[in-house]
């Protein structure tokens, strides 16, 4: 059964017009997103930014966090849903140091991001038996 791996940090900042470490200019760059699937080296860029459609006239962060819980087969399952209304310049994908298939606590990955993360989330499905990645990191 797939589970979520802490391989991404959703960074919500007030830095309107922020240029990311990957050199984001607000233009969509498929090559940057493709780098997310490659293993990262110890000294390479760990953050890949892909521009998303902005909402006109909104410069401040608009973020809602919902906590969801349910009982399944006698086990309580907890989850969070985060909605960022204006993600441009605020959403980044941060892989763990060894790339896809390796593990690191989300808080560790998020602390290394500049600007500082306000919220870090799990984003990639993985095989719980061997740690192999399943599908896309973020869809």
C-alpha cells in the first residue's frame, strides 16, 4: 500500500516576487520540474520551483489548513488538507539529500529551504516494502 514520504516542502512566504534558488522568474520551466525526478548530489540544488497561475491583485498569502480524521478498522487516521489560493512564488518542491527513494524528516528538509517554510507537507507516494517511488512526486 502506498504511503506518503516526506520528500517535499510546501513553502508559503510573504516574499512577493521572490526569485527561487532555482532561478524562478515566474515562467513555467518543464526542465526544472524534471530535475525533481533525478537524484540530487550533496552539493547540488535541492529545490525545484515551478511557477503556477497567479491570482490577479492578491499579493499576501492566502492559506487554509483543514485537519481531517476518520476511523478505519479500529485505527484512527489523521490527515491535513492545505489550500494555497495564490501559490506563485510560494510553492517549492524540496527533495531529500539522496533524492527519490530516500527518507528524511520533513522538518529537516524544510529548515534548509530559503525563504523559511511556514508549512511542510508529504508529497510523494512510495512502496513501504522497499522505499521505491511510485508515480509523480506532486500531482
